[in-house]
C-alpha cells in the first residue's frame, strides 16, 4: 500500500507559476511510474508528466515547454513546476504511482485544485 499526499495547488493568474509536490509513504526508488495527471470539469483525466521506468520523463504536448517534473528519491517526493500557466491548465491535479509487476498496482493521491484566472 502506498499513500500519496499532494500540496501546492491554488489560484494563480494566467502567466504565473505554481509548484506541486507529491510525497509517498514509502520509497519511490523502485516505482514503475510516478507522476501527475489532471482532470478538468467535464473532461477525462489525462497525463501531464510522469517518470517512467529508468527515470525517463514523459510530458503531455500541451505542457512540454512549460512544466517540469522532478524527483528526490531520498525524500520520496516528486514535484511539478508549472510556469506560464494558462486558463486551460485549470483542473484537479492528481499524483499517481504504479508499483510492482504481475500485477502492478496503481495508487492515487487525493488531488489538488489548480485554478488559473485569465
């Protein structure tokens, strides 16, 4: 079992920045994947940025040049630095981890609201 706790959401004007953090209840070193998803009202949850096996980073095209995902294994924490925010970035942001194999288990955080005013 893994608990994920997110911090850092809030209200920001367009063009501004926010930094989200996600701390896991145990070591993230061996996680298959860990990162961020978001869900806007009336839309499906979508990938924002994740670390995959081997430490590779994957970004959604819509955030690639504006958001940066980073991690600190010693602190069991992943961050999402969001710059040049747009109104279309408004959503609930969720941290997700995937652990193990045969089967793998998914764990989600409680979500944190990000609202970008135009």
